[in-house]
C-alpha cells in the first residue's frame, strides 16, 4: 500500500513540476507570433498574427478561426513600459485601419 501511494505521489509531483518548467512540453516556433489581440465579446477576439514577414488579421470565435485580412503595412509592435497598456494602442490602430473612430 505504501509503494502504491509513493508511486502515485511521484507521478503527480513530476506532472506538477513539468507544468511549471518553461519550455518543457511546448514546441517553440519563432516564425509565428501573436502581435496583438482585442476581445470583441466573451468568446470572440480579433488577433493579428505575424507569420514570417506577413501579418494576418484573424477572427477567433467558438466556431473557429477565420482569416479576415492580410495587412499591407505591418502594425508597429509596442514595447511594454511601466504603466503602458499595449491593448489600447492596438485597438486604436485597428479602428484606424478599418476607418472607425477610436
């Protein structure tokens, strides 16, 4: 009985440790990254993804992912600083791109 408890606790402990270690179990892809995102609702988002040198505007919802637009000029990537909210400049750029007032 003691051996069974020891093996189960060892499996749970190693699983917990594996989730906490960065880079374990996750494939890193430097050619694909999320530039920014904006929540439109509880399950809907607009995401700008950079694939190589191309930026794509994607709509993400509970029903799937849809390609909305390929950006002609890449969005500038804001570097986070103290007290700066990155989501707000992205929302303003997205509104300007589609001709809406921020």
